[in-house]
């Protein structure tokens, strides 16, 4: 299993690559003579790429928050477990 810093660095790199790819796609969309379908497909791809980039960013932020928490503090409250006496 990767350590938190390694994970955060990989996520940061992935986010930076995504933002570069988004910028290139937006530039292509603005400058190349696409027909309507090509334009719509590229715009859809750009929007999905932006959503994915946001999720990658959120994962990195969460990993950072989790690594900064004290070990004795639960990150989330545990889910209640139903007691079933028949086991």
C-alpha cells in the first residue's frame, strides 16, 4: 500500500496532467474547424474531464486531511451494527 504522501503526489500529478489536457482540448475547440457533432462531442469530453479533475483534487484534499488527523480521532463515525442474537 502506498503511503499518503506518495498518493497525494500521484494525485497532484494526475490533476496537473488533466488540467493541461483540458486546456489543450479547449484551445482545439476554439481554434479548429469542427463540425457541430465534433464540437458537441469535444465539449462533452471537456466537461467530463473537468468533473474527473475535480474528483482527483477532492481525493488529494481528503488524503491530506486524513493524514493530518490524530490517530485516536475517528475519521468518520462508525456505522451502527444491528445486533442479531440468533448467530
